[in-house]
C-alpha cells in the first residue's frame, strides 16, 4: 500500500494524530517588544466587514491587520540582514513545510532560571539518549514558556529587560553551521532569548540561523504532546511576495 | 516501519512530493467583488516596519492588512448564516487540515462555457472512472481558471456581471447532504460561480456546504499537478479567534 494511503488510513483510524502547536490569534496575542526607537510588530486586529447584516445579509467576515512576526510565526532568511539574499517567505522551498522534529525538554531548567540558554552540550546529551537529530528537521525546544499567555508574563520584564529563555550564541552557531537541522522552534515570542540583544552577535538565532538560510518558528504551544523523536511538523507560512515571515498554523503529526 | 518514518523517508527521497496550490499574496492578488453597497474584502497590503535601517538595523519585516477571504483562503462554517453556530476558523478540528483529495478536471467544458456549472452527474461520472470519493476528503475542481491572474480576468465581468465557473445548487446540496466530503476547493476567487448571487439559494456552495458544517478552499493553483486520486491536501488556516476563514498556504502531498 502506498505511503499516502497508509497515512490517510492512519489519520482516519487515529493511529496518527494531528496536534495543534499554535497560539490563538487575537488582539490579546502577546508580541515581541523592541526598544521604543525601533519599528514594532503590529498587534493582531480584526475589522468586521459584515455579520449577517446590511453590509452582507447572509455572511460574516473580517479584514485584519497583523505583523508577519506576530503570534505563532515563521521566520524566513531575509528577516535578518545576514540572510538578506537567501530568500523571502514566498520562496521557501515547499518541502520545508513538512519536516521531522526533535523535541528537547528543558522545562525544569527554565523553572530554575528564566534566562536559561540551551547549549550544544544539552543537545548532544539529547542525541546520546534519543539518537541523531533528524536530517533537514526542526529542533523544537520545550521550555514551558507557553503557559505564559499574557503580554506581561510572556515578555517578563525585569531590571535587565525582557527575561525569557533561548539559545546561546555558540549553540546557535553550531546548529546553523554544523548540523543538518533546517531550523529551531520555540515557545517564546521570538527565536532568541529575552536578553539576546546583548549577545555576541546580537540576536544570534536570527543572525546565525537565518544567515545560514535556515528558518525559525516562534510562539509554539503544546510541545508537551510531542514525543522526543518521530513527530512531523506541518508549518506552511502564507505566500507573501517579498515577505520576511508570516503568522502560521503549526501542526504536528504524531503516532499514537 | 512506522507510517510517519515512511513518510519522512518518502519526502526525503522524493517519492512523495509537496506541491504548492497557493496563489502569491500581494497587492496584485485578485479579489472577490460584491455589489458596491456590501462590505468588501480588503486588498492585501504590506506596511514595512524596517529594512536593515534606522528602524531596525539588522532586520527587515512588515505588518500587513488583508481580508480573511482574500487570495487563496479557507471558508469556515460561520462565514455563512446557515453555519452561524457550526464553528469559527479557530475551532475547526485540526484533523481537517490534512485530508485526501479527489480532483475532477473540467477544463475543456469551462473553455467552451465560462459559466459552466459542475453537476452531480459530472461527479458521478468521475466516481465511475476513479472509484469512490474519499471519505472526509476534499473535492478539488480543476477549471483552468487559475491561469487568469489579473483582477479583470479572474472576475470576468460581462453584461450579466461576474462570469466564472462553479457548482450548481443541486450539486452543492448533494455534496453537502449526501456525500462524506468535508468540502470543495476551486480556482476562482470564491467557492461559488460568478453568477451565484442569482441561484436558488443564492451562493449555494456557501449556503449549503457551510450550513452542513463543511468547508471551502478558494483560489487554488497547480491542480494540474495532482492525480485524480491519492493526493493529500495540507490546508491549515490561521487560528483567528472568532474568524470566519483565513488566507492559507495550501499544499498537496503527491506520490511520484
Ligand atoms: N528578536 C527580534 C528582533 C528584531 C526583530 C524581530 C525579532 C523576533 O524575534 C521575531 O522575528 O519575531
Ligand atoms: N461569494 C461570497 C459572497 C459573500 C461573501 C464572500 C463570498 C466568497 O466567495 C468568499 O468567501 O470568498
């Protein structure tokens, strides 16, 4: 039997399940906050066109405004100057939109330290336990941060500024240059740690991964429902011509 | 070997391919035109936030405004008054986002008659040739209309108004009430024919399918790259709380 027929059957009988990794999109959706002299990503806003009324008697629909990097979203290489010529979001090869995932769980460490940074050693320990990273796959980092659903809890400002977990510059360089991963996925508002403006390079996940033609996924949820290996990630950004990224519905296929 | 491992391998070795069924999203993307006294779906517009400049030295990104039903998009049941209480786009069960497809080709008939309407008989003839419709799957209708990429060609106004192919009210009732299909996908700006405002009921694909808790996909491309049976459709709308639909990146998995 062909693999797609088997997949259809498995979805039908529940032996493969679809898990939603996406944060709800509304005017409450938490946003990245940059220093005020920089341009900012827009809060998601619906504008009603009609609701079974004079403006459209049988139909309800909306226009909306948002940021390419608002809510659960996909980062394309040209989002960063290092990836300027490595492709916009409409040009990402479509094969990228269905890829295997490795899921690393660092919830305990983040509970102890909200500035926790994932290091190469943590990923190597994961490999010792679970086997090789999936070639061409995502590394999804479960921090527990998705339980913070308000702007304040998500950004977690302290004396030193935004305080949320991420990846060290060394680890980002290793992922970008020495692994076959196509990108990383995180639960925070962006792929970089809250303090990453002060790293060298600044915002290393953005600078190094996008500069290597790789991708990012931010503001994921429900990573606790994924196994460490074997899940497939469906993440298909909008085909925005010249876009640097897109809000996205991220799903995972999981064997039960 | 597990089905997801087989799928990952098949994607890796090219025996399963991902095909992009999505129209590019830009200010040129064709739009539905309703009579002027009704509210209208917004043209897609990018607003640059920064481009490696003072507003963000190392990064490029945009905000954007669009309609839920602009470009390649997904219709949720509450888009129509008949489906008012049958669910918003954020509540669509996520299993819907990966489903098998039947692809029916009526390009020749549409070439002869741009007002061509798909009838139950055409679908039954397809079933005679290709076997049963996929349970819980999409019926994708290839009309060739996607070769019309400008507003004018897509809407194709004549003396009688917008002139584009679709489905008869009888066929829509049959799909809605007597088949296991979850919805239909089309190449035109909406699931209904250009003349469907004058059908009984008006806009029957919207009224009857959404009223049966089913879904719609509009402005698809590249349906010529799909086999009549065996493709799987990935179509995951944004998780817009209370939304009636969403622009979507539609992809198909195809066995080579
Ligand atoms: N960290 C950033 C700095 C500048 C611009 C964007 C970001 C993001 O995180 C993003 O891509 O959401
Ligand atoms: N036909 C319509 C009439 C009214 C509102 C929307 C539509 C659509 O086609 C749509 O959903 O794109």
